[in-house]
C-alpha cells in the first residue's frame, strides 16, 4: 500500500494565505492536516492579488512547500468577477504556464492534483492528462450558471474528467448534476476548523482586551465586497436606535475605505480591518452575534464555523449553503434585507432566553459538525486509485 509520504499532493489554487477569504482559511487547515499526517504537500498559487499583503515566493515547512508566483492587479479580480471570460483569462493562463513548468521538474513527487475552484480545475485537467495524475476538483461556490451557457459547457468539459468532485452543499451538487456531471463522482463534505484554536474564552476579558466593554457587538468577518451584504449591514447600523448595539467589521477588500469613513460618522460602526487568522478567536469571543448577510448564493460560509465554534449564535441569509451549515438550534436564517436583519438583531438583544439558548447550543453543535474528521471525504478522494 502507498504510504502517505509517497502520495504527494499538489494543491492548485489562485488564492492562498495571506490572501483573505474562506477558501484561503480552509486551505490553511487542509495543508496543515495533510502535512501533519505525513502527506508530502505542495501548493502552487499566486502571491496575494486581492490584498496588498506581501508573501514569500517559496515557503518550506515540514512536509509542505508553498510556491507563490507573482501576478499583477490588486483588486482587478473583483472588478472582473461580473465577466467570467475575462476573469478566466486573468487567472488561468499564467498559473497554468508556471504550474506546467513546475510539474516538468517535479512530476515524480506528485500522485494527486487537487484543484481549488473552476479556474484551477481547468489547469489541473490538462496537467493530470499530460502527467498521468489523479485529478480531484473542489468547488467552493454555487455558480448560478445557465446550463445552456458557454460557461456551463466549459465547466462540464473541465469537471467531467475529474476522478472526484468535492463540493460543500447538496445545493451545489444538484447544480453540478444539472450541468450533466455524474452524481456518483460528486462528494459532499464540510469545512472544519481547529477546535483547539476556535473555542470559547472569557467574554468579559475578551471585550475588555478590545475595549468593547458595555457594547453588544454584532460581528461581520469576511471580504468587504457588496455581494457579502456590506451595504445592507451598514444600512442596518444607520437605522439602529439602540445605543448599546455596535457593528464591527473585520476583513479586507474594495469597500474598506468606505467602511472606515462611515465609522467616523456613525458611532455604532467599528472598523477593525484585516486580522490575522490566529487573532480571530478573540474577536469572535468579544462579540455577541455573528452576522452573514450575503446577497448571493453563498457556497458555505466558513466564518460561520469559526463563530459557532467560539460560542456565537448566527444571524444569516437563508441562501446557498448557509442553511446546510447551521440550523435553527444555533441561528436565525432569514431573507437578508435591512428590515429583517434589524429585527433579528433586536430579537436576540431583547430576548435573553432565546439568545442564551442559541449561544449555549453553539459550541456543542460545532464539535459535532465541524471537527477535522470532515477531512475524511477529501482523503477518500485521494485514494481513488
């Protein structure tokens, strides 16, 4: 039997730490899990292209090598998101070229190519064919594509040759099967978080450390882009008449400056900005509610897992994979309008019994649903041969 040491895994993704996002955080967890369990793991990616962060071109750790290729365009990715063909041309050809050159030198180290998202899957399909490797594709989004569109046909062509397709929700699997992909090769799995890092700590001490004493804090963590519901949440803050409810924004993205400006005029808006992943548990624990007001079909929402693991109840959009991540025992899921969000926040602020019930359920829910045992679906995909 092939040992973990012999089964080299190549993770292919345009986005990786220190870029910000749920996929990036998931890939930290995945690569740490693989390397700590003896898998020789390699990552081919870009240097950060949606933030201004600097990163090493080559980073070597135990059983893990990360190769980051320079590419241009801070924020260009977000501007191209409405134009799938242009986004594809921006992300894919150069990463393919660099990955091809790397594989020419290192093909004997690799047994499995694990692509993250559609663009990386396009590259992995070709590399797997050329070099005779197992091809595993992970989709992290619900694409909402017209099955008759050119994009849908390209997705079908790309993913049909994958040995396994990993997806985060039943809704995503249903979308892929509507594109003509075989359901038997699609595995639904869930993200996980390190429960020893994301855990409850003393809330009073956490609030004091951040200067949030006497504040009931509604926390947003994620990319500062419109589809994440930033505009809607800022409107909720504007409408709020309760001077004890505050709205904290942790993350980075094109709307950072706008949130900063508003935080100077609205006393109940706290602009935090980018926070290292290792510091996030403090912010979750210093908050009272986690909110995810997405205006699109959210793939899953990894930040939800982090929040619930720290004992936070969730208010979120009843869209995409979010209802598959959490249920009514730990969350209130609603149509994400400013009125609905405002009412849900007020309900948890005033109804202490309901708040304590949801908060009290959260940690146990996380331990039962979001532990590293969720990696089994990925490891099963690596064993297809």
